[in-house]
């Protein structure tokens, strides 16, 4: 048990948007983890490509340790990978670059979509569907 933050990679941008719409519609009152935002990858970092969109989940660590448990707990599907934000690989990469603050390293690689960008993406995907 404990608190964890994770990046959630989906099979495609389209599946990410479908899952965000599904998640937004469900009753989240008993969830022990929450999908809190979407980040854009500014600079490639394993396993993400530049420009890729990833969901950010926060909450109970055990809920984020397994794809099936995460899918069930958040009511989402099409999860390709779960990457813990405090991933030891990211700490090592930061250290190799002389960065002692993981937050600074992550800021180089990820940026949170604004509410307007988030809403525009959902609307755009709905128009295409």
C-alpha cells in the first residue's frame, strides 16, 4: 500500500481519447486511484516517443502495479504500459545528465496539457469518430 504516480501509455492516440471519454463518464466515487491529467512528451524518453500523449494516474500504488488491476480499477482498456513516474531508470538518466532533481528531469521530457488542449483533443476525436 502507498501512494504512486504513473504514466499510462495506450495502444494509440485514438484509444487514449476513447478511454478518457469512458473514464470521464463513470462514477469515480469509490476509486482508489485517479486519472488526473494528460501529458505530452516534449523530448523522447524510454519508452515514450516525442509528441506522444500519456495519461497520468495518481493514487494507491497497488492499483498501478498490474495492467489488469488498473483497467478494472479505472474502468479503462487498451493500456499498453504503466511507467512509474519515480522510475529508477529516470533517476539514473537524470544523474547521468547531472540533474539532481527528478522533477527538473521530468519537466524536460513531459508537459501537462492545458484544460483547453485536453478539451480540444477530446472534441476533435469525437468529430472524427
